[in-house]
C-alpha cells in the first residue's frame, strides 16, 4: 500500500493523526457546558459602552466603609432634571438633593438602601438562599400616590441554564429561561404579563460569545428587535455597535461606540443615528478619588447636557 | 466754439427721430433673451451657493462639536497614557541598572 501512495502525500497520515488529536480536544463535551449569564445581562457589554450614565450638573459621591461589610454613602446632586413632556420641547427644572445610603454586603446577603431629600426611598435586597437559588427584591417608594413600585425576582441557576421568575406590583409577572447550547452559544426565551395594561408578550434571545467578541440578538412580541455586537480589539479597547428596531412603531436606531480602559482613566463615547453623541470620562486622580466628566449632545432636539462630578471611596 | 458745441449736439441729434443710439443699444442688450437667461442663471447660482454655504456650515458645526466630544478627550488620555508609560519605563530602567546604594557610614 505504501508503495502505491505518491511521495507528495506521505506527510498526510502524520497530519491526519495530529488533526485527530486536536479534534478530540476541541470536541465539545455537551454535558459540561458553562453556565450562561443572566437574561437581563444579555446585552451587558454593549450597554456598558453605548449607554453610559450621563448626567447633567454636579454630582458628588462619598462612600465610607465602617466595617468590612457595612458602609455608608453620602451623595449630593445639583442640576437640571428633565421632565417628561408630551411636546417636542424639553422642559428642565433645576433640582438639588442629598442622598443618604447604607450598604451591607455579605457573601450571601446584600442590602442597599438610599434615602433622598425629596422623599424617595430606594431599597435593594439580594439574598442567596442556596448555591443555586437566589432572591432579589427592589422597591422604590415615593411621596406621590401611585408612583411607588416594587419587584421580586426568584433566580434558579442550574448546571448550564438559568431561570428567573419576576413578580412586580401592579400585577406584573415575568419569567425567563436561558440555556447554553454550545460552549459559545446560548439561547433564551421570556414571557411577561401585565395586569394593569392587560398586555402580555413573549420574546426570544440568542447570544454568541468568544474571547474576542460578543454578539447578541433579541426579538419580542411587543415589536422590539435588538441586535448588538461588541468586539474586543485589544485588552484596553473595545468597540460596540447596536441596532434597535420597533416593527410596530417603525422606529429605528443604530449606534456605534467605543470603550477605552486605560490605567488612569476609562473613556466611553458613542454616536447615534438620531444625531445624539455622548461621552463619559472617569479619571483616577488619586487612590479612591475619581473625577467624572459627562457630555451628551443631541443635535436634533438641540439639547446639550454636560456634567461633572467627584467620587470618593 | 459754437461749431464745437454744434458738433456735439449734432452728434447726439444725428438720429433725432429715434431715442438715441446709446439708449437704443442698452435697451437692445437688456431686453434680449440672452440677458434673461444669464439673469436667471445668476439667480440660481446665488440661491444654490447660499444653500450650500448654509449646509456646509451646519455640517461643519455638527462635525466640529462631535469631534470635540468624542475625539479630543481620547487624544488627551492616550497622550497621558503614553507619557505615563515612558516615565515608568525610565524609572524601571533606572532602578534596574543602578546598584543599590549603601548609606554612608
């Protein structure tokens, strides 16, 4: 047999055995897939670059740790706040408030409370009952009637799937399930039902991630289609792009952004198809001292928002 | 002298039956279709160039402010990062090459 094989192909058997070895290593073990990320964090990497928390005015945050687990936070905000208005005009009212907060962070239990001077109270609880089951609750109480709301989530984490049940006030029910199908791909589905508006919907999502990129897509029966793609160009730079389309309303938005994580600072910028550009800079002046600059320009609505702040601790 | 003035008068009054040669010439020029076409073209060119200038101005404003927000902080931060890296490299090479100094006795 060897005599009949032409000399050019004598290297093939060796290569074939090597390829067979690597194939055996790469052969996916479908019983040992990694656990997928939670459903609400599907577009996490894209949202980090494309939706920075821009603000307008002055912001000052001070966090003081009293204990290893317990810390207090004081926060001051002064600046114009936008009121939701029906007309195309943006109505801004200058507001100022002080927020006092307390955090208790334990490996199994996390309690966060914030009290504002305009009468609002925010509370968040995250309790890991067992390794797999965790309960999350958050509530926002206000002075105004019918404006308070609360929500409870029950999360169950399996070997390669996660499921979540959500109950909110105003009879809001939601459930979601995400499953790893291959080491890189995970698929998810969700359903929700609101009692107040008597609306229900179902949605599907898929997420493909590798070391260098993450692509995620989501479709919902409310008419929303959201696709996002994030590419990690180097360990300091990542670029993200996002496409959102509502097929009921016919509203389309595409945006492109970058995220530079340098040693002394973190700079995020994005530009939109609605003519809106935003940038967010967090600069580390000293140990535990961060200087924040935020800018958002909306050329269409001619709305310009600039803010600066300081975060201590 | 009188003949001089007469000559002048004669020059203008040579075609006394008509309006006058200069007026007739200028009227002929200004009423011709060629002048109309040129006037229309000039108006159109002025309109188009005004619109172009306005839209170039708008585009320049858009591009300028977007560049200021997105690119200028990036350039500043990258420059600082490079400076920081150079300083660190310098310090590292300085510490690495020089032998440890013993305190004078």
